[in-house]
């Protein structure tokens, strides 16, 4: 009976230390300052997909035979047929391949509104799927009009360039500044573009977790102190709750790592800007 009381007390102590920070780490949205958010704890961004391309296998000889019935332009020594704005897409027919560039979005900014990081990822995946579906439908309609054959399964997926508005740091970058990096670039005055959906997801989630970095560091120290006390009090109790404790510490340390990666990205941006520009624009 005494042993059970001691175990329950150890469990209570660990939960008391780890619970609050674990809860905040898995749902850090309410801590993210955002000039575009309202009073509700949400992540709100504007994103602009650009240069969304998909590639398909294409046969000109397989039934039905490729026999264009609508105007096209010839390029690359007449080896390519270019169809401008066909069913909302630019379609390029090559010898054994078709390229479809989705033009539905044009320069449209899409609202990304989410309650959590998981919601952010789901919304970006949804937008990507919508654009891929449009590309497949355009290709399917193209074949019904002009002939040729494709299994309509994308064989290549070029990284989409995705612009962001509504991020406190990005929106302060001087319009005239030009930046090229592995995961993002700034060649337009009005936006920074991230290369690929994964880069956008990582940046938004990292920015959210970044706000928790100081609290995470303090909590790791506090949790370690509490764990050491439990370990010394009772070895059996420690072994019983070791998995529970490890799950919390692993998650918290991972969150701290994400925050540090974000700081590296921001430092990269800083290194691209002159010190005078930093003082002038990031006050």
C-alpha cells in the first residue's frame, strides 16, 4: 500500500512538471504573434502557389491517335506543341511526355486559417491536391479533344513556389532586397517564396514553436530536476514511469530543436541584409 502511494506521488510530480509545457508544445498557436490574426487563437496567413507543374507520360500513337484540333504554337525546333490556357492550364506536348502548368491560381492569394500546426499542414495538402486534380482534369479533357493517351498519373512533381504574407518577420524585409537560398527566395518586391510545400509547413510550424523556446528550455531543466529527485527516491518508481517521462522529454527536446532551426533560418536572412538595413527595417 505504501509502495502504491509512493508511485502515485511520483506520477503526480512528473505530470505536474511535464503536463503544462507538453500541452503548450503540441498546440503552440496561441503564443504566436500575428498581425493578421483576430482575437481567436488561430494561425492566419495568405499563401500564393506559383509555378505548379505536373508531368505525365504521353503517347501520340496509341489509340486514340494524337490529332490536334485546336491551335497551338511550336517551340524547341517544332518538337514541342504549346497550348496556352487550355482548361485553365498551359499544356506542353513533347515526344513521350506532357507537361501541365496549373494557371487556375494565377496571382490569387489563398487564405490559410488554422487552429494548430496539424491544421496548417492539412490545409496546404488540400490546396496542393486541388491544384493537382485540376491538372489531371485538364490533361484528361485535352486527350478527349486532341487524342493521344496517358494514364494520367503524374510521373514528376516539381517543387511549387509558394509566397507568404502575414508573417511578422517576412513582411518587414525591405521590398528592394533580393535573396536566394536553398529553401526560399525573394525576387519579387511583394513576397518571399518558399520552395515546396514541406518548406512552407516547416517555416510556419517552426515560427510557432520558436515563441516557446525560452519556456521550453526552462521546463527541460525543471523536468530534469524532478526526474532526478524521483530516481533517487525510489528506483522501482523510476522504472515504472520511465517511458512516460521519456515521451515528454523527447517531445520537449524536439520542440527546442525545431526552434533552434528556425533561428538559423532567420540568421540566414539577417546575413543577407546589411546591418544598416536591419536597424532601419527591423526596429
